[in-house]
C-alpha cells in the first residue's frame, strides 16, 4: 500500500458526459501527478500540482482539467467524454520540492474509466 | 521528438539466472531518470531515482547504472526469482519543465 488513495476504482459512463476522479496523496506529500494509461499507449503524464499550484503540464487535453485543494487532495475532471478516453488513470504523489525530478513518486491504485 | 525507449519489449528468464535490460533517452536533454516496477493488477512502484552520470543504485538483488553521455540506463536483476516477474518502466525528465516521459516497459517473465 503506497498511501495514495484514489476514488472511484471503476467508473462507467457514456460519451459526452463529465466525470471527476479524486486522489488523496500520502501524508506530507505536496506534489500530485496525474497519468493516463491507455491500451495502446504507455503511461502518459497529464499534469502535476505542487502545494495547490499547477507545476507542469504534459499531454493533457483541453477537455480535461485538474486542481489541488488546500488539504492537498486533487481532482481530475474529464468532460465531453469520448470513447478514446477509456483508460486507467493513475495519481501519484511525492514529497517536498516543487520539482519532481529527484523524488520518488508513489502511485495510487488507479481509476479504471470506461466510456460507452 | 523526445522519446524514451526500452528494450527488449519482453524477456523470459529462467529462475536463478541474472538478467538486464535497457532504457535509452536523448542524451542532450537529461535531468533525471526513474525506474519503476509494475506488477500486473497493481500500480507502479518506484525502484530508483538516478541523476548523475555514473550514478549507480542498488536495492537487494536489483541494481541500475546510468550513462548520461551516451543516453542509457541498465537495470540488472541478479538471481531472478518468481516475484521479479513484472513490467519494468523507466521515465525520464527531458526538460526543466518537468515533463515526464515514460518508456513502454520491459515485460519480464521468470520461468520456474
């Protein structure tokens, strides 16, 4: 158990809908990262937040957004869902500095999103 | 295009044998490299964080080396055990904006 929690574990929804994925980092970790794992792709970095502020952006679509709240939990919002958004979404957290370069990341169990 | 490549894609190794595999990255853009172990139906677990040329890390039977000049890292597993069966991922930061790029992994199967 990494100490990172994600809810829900599974989510099934229809095209065009909007969903919110939630992540609680390990106690004391200030950085949260979101990743997407699709069947035909490797792990794709979406976005990083550090202490409530957006820190780095990867291949995140405009239909997706995220935020980190004062209690450091984070939410990933996916809207106007398409079939291709079906994937496993991981959240990870790391300690300390704003840069994730030098810190281990601890991954949550993931949320499996299925868009029908 | 900045890319992180891992080879081989898949590997079958007899229990007790040692093995190694490679992560290649653009040597001109390097800041850090992470290795992860990813078991089926679980989430990735951090193994090593490597930052300096010549960096070597070890954790039990698993070790890693880093060559930033030529753009590769090796992961070594000594005396493979069934519990080593997993996908091993590497991830590199290829610019200061902390854009993390993952390789597609090496799937390791340990044969009894």
